[in-house]
C-alpha cells in the first residue's frame, strides 16, 4: 500500500533560483544546500532556524563532508577541496576541454570516493559523463555520453548504485563493487511517464527505499527495494530538485526546490517556490560517508 504523507512544510523560504544538493552537517546541527545559479552555499540551523549564506563566485551544484573537517564542493571549475576554515585547499579540474559543461550532483561512495556527473549548460544531449574521483585526484570516467546527470545513491549493503540521467526519464541501477569502486550492468529500475515529472535528485533510506525528487512533478516519491511505489510526499511547488535525510536521528527528509524559468503568474501561484522543505518520514536515512581525499 502506498503511503501519502501530508504536504512538506517550508523550513526556509529563500526563493532560490536553482536550489539543489541538500546535505546534513551533524557537527553543527545544520542542513546545507546550494543555489546553483545563485552561486551560493546556504546553511540552516535546525535549533534556531538561522540561515547563513556564502557566495562562492561560480556555479556550485553539490557539497560533501571531508574526513578531518572541511568540504568537497562540485563547482564550475571542478572539485574544490575546502579546509575546515572554508579556505580552498586544492582545485581538481574536470573537463577542462569542455568549457560549456559544469558539474552536477555528487555523492560519496561507501569507501569515501567522490562520484559526480557533468552536463552541458545548455543541456545538449550526450555531452556529459559520470565520474569517480581517483586517489590521485583525477576523474575516472564511469559512464560517457550522459545528458543531465543527477541523483546518485547506494543501497545499504553497498552493492547497488542508483543513478539518474534526467533525460532518460528513469532511475537506473548498476551493480557496484565497493572494493574496486567499479559499477557495471546498468539497467532501468524505475521509469517515469511525462505526467509524473522528471526524475532529479534522490536519497536512499536504511531499508533500501529510494526517494526520488520529481522536477515539475511537485512530489518526492519513495520506491521500495523492489522498485514498487510505497510513499508520496507532496509539495506546494512543482519544481522539486533533490532530497537528503538529516536531523539527529536521520528521520527528516530535506527537499530543495527552484524558481528558474517560472513566469510571474507561476511565481504568484507558488510563492514558496525555491524554498527548502522538510518532512518527517517513517524510515531513517543512511549516515553519509566522508570524502577521504
């Protein structure tokens, strides 16, 4: 039976142009997220609701935590490694021969390796790729010829990798070898119709359920480990971009949204578009590994 949650509630009404990449920051009790086109990294304290925003001077699509403190940032010029003080420690270039591309969603695998996708800024078909960052800081191509690389996540046992290329209208699954960091056997897992919206970011829970944000679908949907629809979280806005678990017990799903390309009448109809939302869920999320590089 499919569970229908009440509408997600707004945590921060920020009207982000392209909110994305929510991440739980347990050290400070904050949820972080980015506005890609606003070139901004936001943090919201759950105890006070206070929000701090940092301009990064370039499009930034995802942020992950590093061992020893600091952050890894998927940005226009590549992967930025920030020290605990927020200073750039190292820049790892990606696709320097494709200046029209930028990094998209990113996630850390069970052994601490960074995975990320790229896409063409004009969304030209087949211009992107999915990469794994090698120990030497060089990107290793996992999948070539992708179009709109988005959600990434691993099953609780680390044996499956879920991946979204939004242009395909699918969530795909690949067999994953944690020891070697190799992924193979890509195949469709969940296919969406045009009326459903477009699959974007995703999060995996402790039971192996996959929560998928639906761009222009106004929902986050949970699919169980067998790929069957098991829960729906509605939002009061259509342009839903990504989701991640957080909170002290990892029992809150944080959801990002966007205002990009909305008309004035649409903005008036959806005044909370671009906000950060939250909903308590039956399932808990998985603690996210730290980036080891």
